C-alpha cells in the first residue's frame, strides 16, 4: 500500500526566503495557472502575500503542493482531492480517514 500521508513531514531543504509563484512553478513542474487554481479551489490554504499582492510560498506550501502532485499522479480526481484537503483542515488528526481515500 502506498502511504502518501507520511510525505507531509518531508523537509523542503533550507528555505529561509519565501518563493515567488514563478519559482514554485519551476521547482514543482506545475504551471502558474495550476498553482492559482489549487489555491482558488481550496486545495491549498491561502498563500501569504506581500504588500503589493504577490504570492510568497513557504516550505510548508511547497510540501503541500508536492503532496497534491502525488495525489494527482494516483489518478485521484480534483473533487476528491478537495474533499481530502478539507478533511485535513477540519480534522488534522484523522489520518486513517484520509488513508481511505
């Protein structure tokens, strides 16, 4: 059984500075459009923004994006990924429930 749940604890190198959406796109292989879509549709928590409104992604944001990419590679539909993300936010301790996905 593939245990994707354990990947959330993965450390994303040393990221003292937050990354721009373009840097995250290059790092993850996801388009800028996809990153915005994930945030807009509740797959990601709202990303921190600078005073001028530009997104700045943290190491935790990157780890979540990489995790979502793994879910996508399993063939999980976006709707189910949204349910999974909502469950993570509402019940972070419900690991077994998320494994059922």
